[in-house]
């Protein structure tokens, strides 16, 4: 028994090392372009904002592009992370559980990328433009690049998580943890939680909260539509 446990820990350690090594490889490939990527991001958002980016801290010009490179490396390495996690769990799963988890994980990764893209292409331009229009026109906004990057990364990460709702709903029903009928009874609660999630992961303005909460609830309904309950086998 102890030998089996030792083998599992050894396999877990190896897969963690493989994942960290792959992340490091992605980071090394992306890092030489960090300044270009940061400039490209700012230029993309420039038509929607009237903000002068400054560096208050001495290390900010180094830390901010470094953080952006690490975030992009994590996104690039995500499929490999998921593969390692699923390969580790696979021996302990039943065939139907393995099928559900493997397929939903792949779709979940694609949905996470879609959430990040939706944030960058739709949400951020509208939110930043809203911030510029609500204040007096005489105000000149200057912000530290650290705060700017934290705002962009946290918002995009939040939308990546929000887009996982259909997979969560589908997996709960597919694994028979709960029924489709039971989930439908909690629609009102889910709607409230969508707005709570929006308040946590978005700035304190109504526009960005609605732009996260409404797509989340739509995705919840889509998860119900594309979920099918398997009939339980009869004992007779």
C-alpha cells in the first residue's frame, strides 16, 4: 500500500515538474517580445481611453511587461497543464466519468480563451470608454502602468472563469451529481450569484458588472440547453 502511495506521489511530482518546465519554455519564448506585446495592447486600447500611463515605481517598467509575459505563458501552457492533470486522474476514474471530464475540460479551455478574448475585444473598450465619459472633460487621467495592467489582467481572468459556467452545469448533470430539473429551480439564485461574481471581478461600475453578469446567465442557460440526462438503468 505504501509503495502504491509513493508511486502516486512520484507521478504527481513528475507531472508538476513537466508542467512547470513547459510553462518556463513558453515564458522564455514570449519574454523577448514583452515590450512589444505591452505596446501593442496599449495601442489597441488607445482609441477608447484618454489616459497617460506613467511609472511611479522604479521597477514598474520591468515588472509590468514581465507580468504580462507570465500571464500569456500561462494561457499558452493551459492545455498542457490540463493534459497532465487529466492523465494523473485518469486511472482512478470510471469510463463514463473519464469521458465526461476529458471532453468538458477541452471545451472548458476553449471557453476560457473565449472569455479572455471577449473581455479584451468587447468589455475593456466599452468599460474604459465609459470611465472617460462620466467624469468632467477637464480632468487629465494619469495612472501607473502597474494598476493599468492589474486591471486588464484581473478583468480578463474573471471573464475566463465566468465562461466556465456551461461546463460546470453540463458536468454536474452529466456526472449525475444533480438533475436538470433541480438546477432549473435555482435560476433566480444563479442570476443573483452572477451579479455577485460581477461585483467581485469587475470595477465598481454598473456597466462592467452587467457586461459580466448577463453573459454569465446566458451561458448558464446554454449549459442547461446542451445538457442531457442519461436514464438510470433499470434493476429488472
